[in-house]
C-alpha cells in the first residue's frame, strides 16, 4: 500500500430541490457540458521545459501500470470575498477500462453524497434530499475526472490543453513532490480557472494534491491520502443503487 499523505448561476424552478454542492462543481459541469475543446496554439510540447517533461514522463509511466486506485479525499474551498473556508471529505475510487476511467466519489462530511462519472455522464446522488442529478459529459469525461481528482490525463492531453510549467520541488506531508502549474489555453476555461497546480508524487508519478484557482482568486485544494494503487476494485463499487422513489433532476445546461 502506498501511503501518501470550486461565478456560475444555475436556475431552479420553485419545485426543484436545491443541490447542495460547491459552486465550483456547477462551474466545472457547465463548462464541460458546453463541449470544451483543446485549443490549437503555437505553444506545444516542444516549448515545455526539460524539468516539466521529466515530471510528465513520470506521470505517463505511472499511467502504464495503473489499473485502479482508491484513496481518502479531502477538499478545502477558500472563498476570499467572505473569508470563508469550507471542507469536505470522503473516499475516491477510480478504475481504468478500455472505454475510459470510471470514477466514484463517496462524500461523508459535511453531507453524505455520491458522485459517479461513468459512460460519459456524471450522476450526483444526495440521499438527504433524495435526488439524483444527471449531467451529460460526452467526450469531456476525462477532463471532469481531472478537474475533480487531478488524475486521468496523459501528458499529451495536458500539453495540448494547458501551458505546462515546472515550478519547484516541494514536500507535502513528508512526501517529495514536483509542482506543476497548468494554465488553460481555452478562453472559456481560463475565464473560470486561471491556473491549476499539481503536486506530483516524486516516486510514483501520481498527483497527491491539486489546486484549482478561479479568476476571483478563490481556490479549491484537493488532497489524496492513504492511496492504494491497483487494489483490484470490484465492479460493484461503481454501481449506484438508487431508491425507486428518488427524484431525478433534469440535466444542467448553461443559461
């Protein structure tokens, strides 16, 4: 076992239960649902520094042998204008398949909820209000996983979608990491996230911490702890067993 230690408005009708998810999640899903594409730009992998290329190579190498993964996940959202810090925690499950990754987030605190990304969709189930929200992601599934966990992107995908820069080596909870800064090439994405930081575990090539910084300066930090690589996760883990009386909310769409 490897132990290493979110400005979008969504309209609701009066009868629609309000989903208690961080605003940054709505931003992510709305951006992805609008079919963001990689931007063709002059800046390509050839402009990536040697240090950054080394980190990306480690990530690619780790990806070759990664079949599945589980970890404790902790998210800290900082909202500057009201000086607020909110936290949530739970469990992450990820499994790679021929048709893409399957990702499940089981949140335990402060509220119980489940987020499942599978087959081009994200399902958000909140038992407290007995609702499930479905969002179509299509070809943007990998981007959704990356935004929410920091895992699931190859170096080729990253360098085509972001300007990648190596910042420094840094210790995170006793683990040596390489810090990469990613700046979105897409104007639509950069209007929401000005930069993404990845702390990549030096030995295993897996991001153990990710920070998404919004244009307002607010940021969400995602930490993975008690990571287990290739624990042979059962397919049953990625089944979302919903009660028959659950209320289904129409898919989100940009307003």
